[in-house]
């Protein structure tokens, strides 16, 4: 069991009042709050060790490089990978753009196909749209069942000899659905396609082992897992990373440069052009330490408890529609919903008056909202510092919104 | 819950001038694609004056209440006067609008301006 009281004491922002009420932060799916361990690790880096990495011949530069590489090793251990398989990026979005660009150059040509799902965040959709346009390839979308799950039958039909890439989200940031990545990977690998997983909502919340998932490339962001903004990860199988051409080019990613050509550095450095987000990587290392000390099994259990309580409360209110699976076990710690006839923005604004922060909008998943037949939705999402009492506060505030506007 | 002043709640619950006009002189639709708010504004103009007005739409309480209130404000007014209408006129009449929602409140005014520029 997570000692939520002790955890909360680590997050300075939770002492804040919003509109005169204690902050109830229910938007960790957008970005998580940060414990002082992370804030201090970043500050300590700037105060004591700041220098550029991999270039200085002096003591500080060596310390900075060690800390940066130590962070890489921590992240690798956290997801069951080797350090050279961890490429630091600025976030999930950059990691997925890297994947789409480099895979496109390596193996996608005219008439080839890229399979995506209708529940993707724009970050795992638009890079593939752009790739298809650039290469004359075809984007093949796979639908979602009425229960909010990926239509595996449709997926099996969509995958063919022409499929070069299958890109899918691990945990949907709207429906909360946990997609069966091992099954997706099995279908894709049968035809030799590469599997790219958007793990932005899963790595922060579930125990993830990249070997067990069976994916080939996997992306996530530090800021959603207690770490700083500006740091993200692309994990890739080493053999694949070695074959992939670079995405961003410039300093650091090269071995030898002539005026008219260059050769590339080893992985992962081949993909880390320019000065990386060093302090942010160090902060992410501290975040991973924090999550590991809680234990990811426990983090998952805690999310599950809050999600179950929320689902139960929402489903028993007849003015609420919930999107996605109704079984908490089938979900990450994300619940999207709407109040009958009330725009989500009104719900979010009214809850904010009571210090409750929720997300309202299309959550960067417009095609999914079109599929659901709604312009927008409300979303609550949880993390290690949220309590069952906060869920109750949220639910009773929702009743007041309904009274005011329903 | 205070950002929804009584005016907003009142117009949200009892919208004025909601519906359609036959053969309007001005007929405009304006939308906030990001949130799906839509306002349609129709005017009948006689001798440079707004003789009748209707609105229709869907979306949040603020955008729809603002549209309703705006129809009340412009009925019987000369077009020349409406062309000089400032954001503040509508926002003040609404009892003030929270910063994060100004876009919603001003949607019907954008529709009016679009309609006037083509009238
Ligand atoms: C499922 C999913 N994919 C991708 C992203 C994009 O992450 P970032 O904005 O950190 O690049 C997010 C976060 O908004 C997300 O929830």
C-alpha cells in the first residue's frame, strides 16, 4: 500500500490553495506534479554540477556526463532495457516524430501501409500522416469497439504484406483503455512490420517491461511521471536503432565530419543531436527512483482503487455518460465523461471554483471524439498523491454543477 | 459557483430570441472549432436598424448565454452603432467573464462583426 499521506508531504504544490480551497489536482494525465526529490535533483545539478555533456575535459563536465548517463541507466532499468537502447528526446512527441521519420526513411515506400488506431493522441497520428504523404504510402486506421476497446478483428484484417509499421497507444489518454500490445506485436511481426508504441500514459502508471510487451520502439515523457518537462524517451531494440538513420542532425550525433558529408555516432548518441536536456534527464532519474521506491505494482494498485471509485460514482449518476471500458481493470488511471447537455468547459470552469483541476476538451484526440460523436469531453486522471476523499469531493462538486446548469 | 453570474445562468436557462428568421438580411455562423461552440446569428434590417434578430447554436453555457444576451442588446439598434460595439460592452453586460473563457463569451460578437462587415 502506498502511504498517500507521506507521498503528499513530498509534493510542495499540494499545499497550495486554489480559489480559497485546497488544490484537488485531477489532471496528472496532462502532466504530473513533482516531488521535492525531483525539484531538488534539478536544482542541485544547476547549483553543483552544471556543464555540457560529452565534450569538456574538465571535472564539472565529467560530473555532468556521469549524471546524465546515470539517468539513462536508471530509465533503462525501470523499463527492463539496456542503456544504449534509451534515446533521450524532449518528450513523447519528439520521440514519435523521430520514429516516424527514421522508420520512413528506412523502410516505407510508395504503396506501403502504416496501420494506426482511431484512439491515437495526435502525437502518434500526425507524424504517420506526414510520413504517408511524403512517401506515397497509405495510412490504415483501425477502429474502436462500442465498449471502447481496440477492434482486434479489424486490426488483424488491416495488417497485410504491405504493412511496414503498426503504431498504437498503450493506454488511451481518453478512454483509458489498456491495449494488448503483445497481441498487436504478434500480428504485426507475422508480416515483418515494426511496432511503435505510444507509452506516454502507461510507463508512468503501470509496471512496463519492454521485452514482455514485444514492441520495437516505445515513447514516453518525463513530465507525466513526476519528472521535469522537456525530457522524454524513445526506447528501441538495439538492432533496429543501429539500422535506423538519424532524425535531427548536428553536433554530438556525429563521428566524423567533412564539408560535404558525415558519419554517425553509435546508438543512442546518433539520435541525440545538440545539447541534450541534461538537468531534465537528471530530474527524470530522480523521478524514476521515486516511483521505484513506491513500487510500480503499488502505483498501479493505487490508480486502480481511485479509478474504480470514480467509475462507480459516475456510473450511478444518470446525468453522466462515461466513455471507455466500465471495468476498472481494463483501464489506466484515466476517466473521460460528459454531463448531459452541458459543455465540458463549463464543468471544468465550475469545478475550478472549488479548487478542482480537471481537463476539458478533445485531449489531442479529435478523431476519437468524432468517433464518439462529441466535440469534447471532461477527463479526470490520477496519480500517487490523489486520495479517495478527493474523488468524493470531485463527485459531489459534479452534483452541484448539474444543479447549476443541468 | 461564481464565474457564472446570474445573468449567464438566466440566459442559459431561458434563452431570448432563439430560433430562425424567414428571409433574414444577415445570416452568419461563427464557431470555435477547438471546443465545438457554434453560434448562428440572423438579423432583419429595416432603414439601417435591426428590426428583428434570432440566434441558434450549441456549446457551453457562456457562449450560448452571451449570444442570447447579445440579441437583446442589439434589437432596435442602428447598424452604425453596432459597428462600434466593443468587447467590454458585452462582457460587462454579462457581469464579467473569467479570463480562461473570454473566447467563449466573445463568439457571438465575432459572429455579429462578421455579419455586419458583409451587410
Ligand atoms: C497518449 C499520449 N501520447 C502522447 C502525448 C504527448 O506527450 P508530450 O506532450 O509530452 O510530447 C500525450 C500527452 O499529452 C499522451 O497522453
